[in-house]
C-alpha cells in the first residue's frame, strides 16, 4: 500500500507541460545555418563584387560584338543596291498608278474648245475602267455608269492606236437626234425630248450633222465641245462609242496654272 501511494504521489508531482499532448509531433532541434552572404567590407565580399562586375562586362562586350556582326556592311555595292532597290520600288508604284489609277494626257487640237484648248494638261481617272477590265475577266457583264457631261479620253472605234477626248451627251437607252443644228435627247424622264443647255459651247454656232439613233447598252454618244463645222470628229460621224474603248474620265486640269483645279460637271437643264 505504501509503494502504490508513493507512485501516485510521484505522478501527481509531474508538471502537466512535461506530458505530450495528443497529436503533437516531436521535431528534432537543428542548429541555425551559417550565413552564406559575405559580410560587407570583408575580403570575401570584395572578391564576390569584382566577380559580378567582370561577368557583367563580359556580357555587355558579347552583346556589342553580336550587334556589330548584325550590322549590314556599308560598302559601295551595298549603297548601289539600296539606291537601285528604291528606284525599282518607285518605278513599280508609278507604273501601277499610271496604268490603273490615273494617267496624264495633253490635249492635242481644238475639238474641245472653248472649255479645253490645245496643250492643256489633264489628269484622267482610270480606276473605274481598270476595275471593269478586272471584273470582266471573271465574267462580270455590268456596264460602267457614266454621267452626261463627263469628259472622256478613249480610243475611237475606227482607230485603236490614237486617243480622243470628247464629252458624253447620250447615255445607254436614250434616243439622240440632231436636225437643223438642234440636238435633242429622249428618255424616260423626257419622252417628248429636251434640248440640253450646254453652257460650255459657243451658243452662236449651228451644229452640223444629221443624227437619229438610240444608244445601245454598253455604248455612249460623245461630241466635242467645238461645234463649229469641222471643229470636232465625234459620234455624229463615226457612231456610238463602246465603253470598252474608254481609258478614263478627265477630272483635274494641271496646266495652265491659272486654270488648274478639279473639273466641274455641268448641270443640264431641264434636270435629268
């Protein structure tokens, strides 16, 4: 009995903190790790800094050498090639614009007097004709919509080697008559016909020729502004103009400088 009592008394004297609690793991105690970074001002730190500077300088040098190797050589052949390449690109752009966008033409002769005179320098819009040529290749049968009064540069049907400049008077589907010097247009809006008021011509001139024709789809009836006898050789004499012969529409006068600017489309009366 005495021994059992002493054991009980011994356990009673144990501090509760000395007993492991349920779920608690025992972690072995390890000494703190030695610092790996050299102490500032020490010989080891100085060597470490010098090594970093050396590595950085070597890296910068390698970048400069690589950049120098990638620079193109500036020898005479290289300069010639750069100039030639620039000229080739410029020539291609000019050729494309000149053949598909717009082109410059000199007026040769007096068939468009008094609005256009000999040696006028005009810019001609070729975009619509170029686009039509491209779409026609893929089977597009639609025609370009020109307006009465447009000034066209084209190849006449009787001679595809030369260029003419005339004004659109008759549109597809319209009947054009010329009798006793009087020009009349018949269409759906004016079944009885009307005389277009052409303010750009000499009003005292009696137009020559005898015409009575209906403009076919895809064709135009064109006349020069010079209505004096022998002043213009146009649709009154050689017939209707196929649209496929049209180069483009004049839109800007370059010279003479005092008349330079965009061309104004005339407003015909009565209204179309």
